C-alpha cells in the first residue's frame, strides 16, 4: 500500500472501530442494566393518595358517631370525583370506614331503598355477591395528598332482585351515587318519598326542598332541590325491554351463578328497570342527555 | 498523522461517545420509569384482587375450604394469582408456573413485597402480602405481566441503535467534508510557503473569512510582502555595493595607473629637469585626487555608521562662521558670493552643515560660474536654503543620478579638477541625517540651483 494512504486507511479503520466499539460497549452495559431492572425485588410502602382524617380540624360527627362533612366539602368531593382521570386503589386510612362497614352500609341501603331480595323478613338484603373496593379519584390538577373524603367505596352487589353499584363516601359512609338494575318487582317510578329517603341515607338533609318530577311513557326524572342549597338529589328511572331501548344492556345482564350453584336468568319477557340516584352540585345540568324525556306525561311539583 | 485525520477521528470519537451516552441516559430514564409504572400497576392490581378476596371472605368465611369456591375465585381474579396459608403452604394458584418466593415470614406490615422475574418470553411482577379477613389469614400473590413494557423498551433500544448507525452513515461523509474544509486553507498556506521558499516572493494566498485561518492567511500575506520588500532592499543594497566597489576600483585604478606609469618612467630613465617636474606634477595631482577621494569615502562611511546629535542653530550665525572660508574659496576663482538670509533657526550639526556648504560651493566653482547666491527663506514648516550659481549647469536628464556615489556627468573634466563624483552623494547623505529635503534644478545651460528644506524646530513652526 502507498505510504501516503496508510494513515488515511488507519484513521478510517480506527474511527469505524470507535463507532462499532461504542455500540457494542453500550449494548453490553444495557444488558447488565436490564438484568438488574428485571430481577429487582424488595418491598414498597402501600401508597395512599389521601391523608388521614383530621378530626381536630373538622370536629363534626353525625348522630351515629361517623364524621360528617359540610355541604361545601360534599360538593367539592363530588366535583373532584367527576373530574377524575384515573382511580387509585388504596387501603383505608384513619378516619375512613372499612370494607366491612361499607358492605354493611350497602346492604342496609339496599334494604331501606326497597331493593332487598331473598327472605323479606330480613332487614338486610340477601346478597349473593358483593365486592367492595376503595379508590380515590386523581385529576390532572392534583399534586400532593388529597383529603380523605375524596375517596369512595365502590360496592358492587348482586341479589335476587337485581344488581348494581353504590358509591359510598369513605369518610361519612353516605351513598351519594347508585346505579341499580332491577329485574324483579319493577318499581312504578321514583316517588318523592324514595328520593327523600335517598337524600337522608346520603347524609344530606333536604329541608324545605322542592320536589319535581317528569314522568314519561317509560322514564321518570325526579329532582329534590333545596331553595338555597348547593346540592340537590336526582333520581332517574327507565324501564328496559328486549327489542326496545337498551337491548344491548339487557343482554349484558343475562346470567349469574349463585353460591349454591343455581343460576338465575333474566329473560326479556320480564324486562328490566334501571334506577340511578345521585347527589349533585346545583351547577350540574339536571337532566342528562340520555335520560331526557321524549314525551312528558306528568309534571309534578311538590314542596 | 495529518491534522485532517486527527479532526476526523475526533469527530468520530466525540460523536460516538456523546450519542451513545446521551442515548443510554435517556433510555435508562425511560426504562426505569416504565418499570416503575409497571410496578405501580402491579400494586394496583394486587390491591384490587385483595379487595375481591376480602369481599368474598366477608360474605363466605368458609369459601377457601371449598374447591368450587376456589375455582370461582380463580375466575374472579383479574390477574393470575396464588393463595398460600399463613404458614406458607400452598393453597391454590391460577398461574402457569409457580415461581419460587422468599420466606413469607419476612413480610413487614404496611408494605407490599414484590419480585420481578423474567422467564422464557415473559416478564412479570409478582406482588405478595398477607390478607386477613375475619378468621381467615392467607398470603395472596398476584402476577402482573409487564412483557409489553419490556418489549417496548427493547424496541426503543433497537430503534436507537439503528438510528445511531444511520447518523453514523450520514456523519462520516459530513465529518470528512468538514475536516477537508478546515484543513484545505492550511494546505494552501503550506503550498504558498513552498513557492515563496523557491523564490516566488510575489505569491500570495487568498485571505477570506474572519476566523483564525483567515487571520493566519492575512498575517502570512503580510509576512510575504515584508519578505519581498526586504529581498528587494537587500538586492538593491547588494547591487549598490557592487556598483560602489566597481566604481571605487575604477576610480582607484585610473590615478594609480598614471602614478605607476610616471613613477616607472622616473625610475627607468634619466629625464631632463622639465620632464621630471612634469611627471612629479602629474603624480602629485593624481595623489591629491586619491587623497580627496579617500577623505570623502571616510566621510560617507562615518555618516553611515554614526549618529549625530542635532542642535538648534541660527542660520545667520552658521553662515557668519563660514563666511571667511567661503570668501576665500570664491576669492581664489574671482567668483562673487551673495548671501541673503532671513531670520530662522534649524536643527543641525555644525561640521556636517559646513561640509554641505563647502561641497556645494566647490561644485558651483567647478561649474565655472561667475556668481553664487546663497538665499535663506523661512517657510511655514521649513527653512529653505538655496545655493544658486550661473555656471554651466547640469543637463536635466542627469539630475536624477548626480547624487549617486562616483557618478560624474563629465568624467574627464571632473578628474582634471580632482573630482571623484562623491560630493553630491555626501550632500544627500548629510541632508538625510538632518531630515532635510534635497532638490536640484538646472536647465543644463544657465546654472544650477540646489535647494535644501530643513524642518523648523518645534517652537519655530507657524511662528
């Protein structure tokens, strides 16, 4: 090789060696690093996004000794939960009710709201299945620890009469939202008494509240609105039937296996009813899009 | 190794190290975050399944004793899970493969335990903790598959390396061109230096840009220019010395030849008194010429090598001191001397100034003039001294050369008058020492005027 070309060839080979060598070196480092990452073991503290309940701060309890919240706190908690982007499961912190208490409250709620099944003499509803999880809603604006009343117990239940989901505030235990599907003893709609009962069980007194109701062919909308309050109670009921509205939802509730091996089956011939109860801040639109009545049959206002 | 190669290697080294290091740091951060997210997700799944188990045990405390309940539970769990009794014995599992776990007795309250394992083509996070519900006390283990996360990260690493190779393929020719661009001006500089070394002193390089290379090129051109000037000056000085030596040899040879000839004649022959006197007269005459030549040469050499302190002198006073000698010179030839001087001072060396006046008078007398006028005028910033005669003058074409050493317009006439052609050369040199400007004016027929402009001292200007 020409002497003058030797340095050029040498430098080219050396630079290629540097380039390839750096790649190989990095690859080796990566393998070691990945091995460490994928064989990691240890323990981690069970995270909780909420802080313990500061009883000295709130100081309020209800008649049963549970902590109680102001209307503003309730409104804030509901707004926060509605704005959530994700839910973070966690264990109860001090000041929050336990899973047993949540399921117990759920059973009593079902019984008091007339949704009990099984033996009619029992005060609690006979639950074939219940599942309770505690989570806190996380919004985009959240940073740091949240207040304990931002957590909700989600109690999913199934009994002879129906199934549903109850949302209980983790601090007060009040059921602030419920969505029930009933396939036995379908109710006639939502009465003022039922809605007041729901508000009471939610832990929210609605003195001098106006009750209004719109009754349609298959739907009922009921609202309990205090004159100067920041919260109101809303109830929606609509009847489902096979081949008609929401037939896909009717198909979804088809079969459940009970503890004794028997199965219950909902047939389209019986039909189903969907009931939604909710405590909402007054700025929220009272009538949701999917429950707006197509034809109002009866409009009742009761003070 | 050439600079070009060094630059190219540096590019390769810096690029390789920087790209890989930056990539590693970025990917490591991403990978670690992704694994943390995976772990967090696994913890959430554990929490969810823990609640499922607790809810079941709350409603059916004896559920774990019945195999049908366990099968139903397996279906309820959202992820593959396993149950162990409080003492660590196996109860049930829906996992494909049972991993080996550390002792359950090491569990800490309030803390979730985890282990990440990679098996075959799956990476999973195993989370385990004690679950107590009523009188039931079990260990729950959940398996959360994070293979998707790991595969995504490995994909990113592979993509990064492909990107690296792509940038290398682009970078190599780019860095080659950049290195070439940086070193080409230096090569041009080297070639120019070679040409100048070979004698092409007028060669220059193009000095573009304001960077260090541009500045180097400009400095190189400046240096080349100075070298060219110096070479030209040295060549001129060498030629001048050659000419001087040649002229000196010639001026020495001529009178010596005559002296030797006449001396030989006196030595060889017996001559009549008149012939001896004639020969002796000729020898004397040529010897005097040689003596005058040697004296003037000495003066020229002294002027070259010595520095002369100048002092402020009144022109009128200088000429007052020189008048006797000038009158004697002119009186011998019957030439009338006129002196008209304005008041003024110049910075001069008296003896040198005297030499100037004597040489100029001598030239005027040799030009067979009748009148000599010495006039002094004070200008704005100079004192103008003019020595004008009405002799034969100097042909205009010769005016530029008469101040050269040994140059004589009419050699034969000058030698007769003991001239050596050094007088005006001496006057020019003395004028340079005084910072004065020398100017000769003549039409070659009606005489010659020699003008010397001496700079006025600081206090005399614009006065």
